[in-house]
């Protein structure tokens, strides 16, 4: 008797669910929702976004990133001394500051070049620079020199970090806790950076 009741219940359930299948498919098609667009067309303040960020916005974004990276690097040194953070992480944070400063200097150079081309594109004379070798050109020359110094500092910092990493990997490998692949990767990275500088 029990098996007959179970068989009847299963048959009844299959009949009911088979009758509802087409209705469920129609409901699912009617309830389809499109996902939101991943490309934003408005900024957080509601203003329309440009297709490409302006040079001034890029400089401002990098200035904020440099300030945050400096705070992070300062806290990393303190955390390392307290034994909370590894030396490698503190070095990475310091290297990030140098890299962002170089990016900022290059963005400021691009911004200065962009500002210099605006009067030429509009066809009106530049009120800042009455002569050919003043004003805008001196700003561009100064930005170029700042960018050159920052990029050279970044290259030196990356080379020093790669050398320190290679030394660390050699010590770990000698102690038996490092891997040969990590040592080879560190050697290749240092060789690549040295070749780039020459």
C-alpha cells in the first residue's frame, strides 16, 4: 500500500510539473533583466565623462595616488619596525612611491605640452609668452627636466630593488628554503633592468 501511494504521488507530481513547464519558460522569458552597463557615462557628480581623461585630471589623479602611496610607505616603515610587516612589503611600498612620482612628472610634462598647443590650435597668440623663448617654453623645459630626473630616480630604485631581491633569493636558496626558479627569475629581472639602462 505504501509503495502504491508513493507511485501515485510521483505520477501526480510529474503530471503537474509537466503541465507547468511551458508556463515557467514563458515567465522566465518575461522576467529577463538586462545587466547594468559596465561603462559609465556619468561621473559621480552627475557630469558627463569625457571619452579620454584630460591631462589635468590625470595629473590630479596621480597627485592623489602619490600622496596615498607616501602615507602607505611611511606606515610600512613603522609597521616593519614593529615586526608586523615584512621588509619586502616596506620596500615595495617605497618603490611604488618612486614609480608614481615618475608617472606624475611625465603626466605634468604632457599637461604642459598640451597647454602649449591650445593657443596654437585656436589661432590666437599666447598672452603668457610674448617672445618665442619665454613663458610656455620655459615651463615645458622645466617639466621635461623634472620628468627626466624622476624617471632616472625610478630606474635607479628599480635596479636597487632588483639587486636586493636577487641577494635575498640567493640567501634563501643557500639556506634551502628558496627555489631555483625564484633565483633564476630574480637574476633575469636584474639583467633585464641593467640592459635597459645601457
